[in-house]
C-alpha cells in the first residue's frame, strides 16, 4: 500500500485513536491486501478514504437507512418515481 494512501488515515486519527483498529489487527487481517482487492476507486482520494474506512473499528452507517432500503424494495411505485426523478439529473 502506498504511503500517501495510509497517510490520510493516520492524519485523521491523530485525535480519534479509540475508533482505529490496532496495528496488530490490521496486520492479522492483511488490511493492505484487502484494500487493494476491493479497491474499485478511480482516484487517490477515493483510495485514501476506502483505506481509512476499512481501518476503523466502527459499524457502517448503512443500518440507519435500513427501513428506507426495505421500503424501496417493496414499494415499486415509489422506487419508480425516485428512479425517474434521478434520471432527470443525468448523473
């Protein structure tokens, strides 16, 4: 893993050390190899952020949106309405 990728993670955690996976755990999990395997980013900033997220001892915020995700899975008219609205953005 490039030093520049790790540097961002180290910088962000200067004062937030309690949420960071210990170095021994990151080595046991082969975090550098894992990050390289799951990295489908297209920028250095994306790679830095991905590495940082993988090295944090924290649950993803996706659970906060689980109810909305389930609603979109079952409410087809709402999902179609959102798809149509987002298509207008062309992004």
